[in-house]
């Protein structure tokens, strides 16, 4: 599902106008040279009814890619809006960032509704710091279908080394904060630290094929879209994180 490109709050654009940190620049400025950029929202997960006791999501003891694919199904943010009663995607993203302690700026009503939803044993929030495992093999196979067989795989702190190929990647699991770049340089997927989404950069036709064929949820970035695209300073005020129990 493709959402409308969110408009950035004027106050926020003013705050980042002179930013020194590239991650505060518009996304397409930070990652230049591509015709199109799609911000892919990482799906929530729903553990299948018969498998609630077969899989356990714990920090430091995360399920494998194969377990997640076998025992879970993806849930769109749009469906979560319906199930939680949160009004809009921006507020849901702020609530998720607050939940993961990535920001203290949130809509407290949305945060409360998200917390209540995540108390359900079958709902798992979107993967942060990693490309969603439930989409990984489908994504890699789709790259091969559109003609991308050899790629560089690296992270935000690694240099590109020798290229690998899709069959080899399918045997492994993509690393944290991953970058997957085609050997020709015409495509780049990026997953950044502390984010609940990834960026697909490339030619319009190529990116559009991936979005449609994988039925991805998200939106196309324009020249003003920021990493903090959901933040509205007048609405998402600073709140204290809940104390650990």
C-alpha cells in the first residue's frame, strides 16, 4: 500500500536547514543520485494462532529468519491503525519511536493505544535496526527477478568489499543497519540505526516494480522528506519514557 507522501512541518524544516549531521538532511540529499526513493515501512508481525507457543521474541534471543517466516504473518501499519484506534501514520511512527526509546517526542494518546495493542501476545512491533526478516528472502528473490544478481552487502560502519550474489545471501541473514547495493550502482537499499523503515533507491521503474511486486507499504520521498518525517513539533511534545519495571 502506497501512502501519500507526508508533508514536513515548517518548523521542522527550519530546524534542519543548517544541520551538520547528514542524517538530519532530507533523505534524498543524504543519499543523492537516484531517480526515486521509496520509504518502506517495516511491517508489524502477527504470530499465527496455532504457533503462539512455538516462537518467542526476546532481545538477545531473537528468532531466526526461518522461524519468523514459518510462525508469523506480516501486518500493515494501515491495519494497525484500525486495530489500535490511532488516527494517522505519523502518530503511529512517533509512538513506535517513543516505544523503542528512540525519541521522547510523541502523541501520548497514540503511545497509550500502541502500548495497549502490544500487550497482546500475538502482535510484535516492527523490526528496528534490521531489515524485516519476514520480507528478506522475498526481497532478495525479487532483486534477482529484476536482473540484480550481484550485490555489495555492508553496514553503516563498513566499507564495501567484494560483491556477493543472491543465492549466497539467501543462505544467510542480512546484518544490522544493512546496505544492499547492486554491483552496477543503480540500486541501493538502506536500513539505518534506530529506524522502523528502510529506503529503496533507484530508477523509478525499478523501485516501482519492487514496491508493486512485493506489495510494500510506505511512500515515495520528495526533496523535503526527512528521516524524522513523522515529527510535528507543535503536536508531538516531549514526554518521559516509562520507568523499567
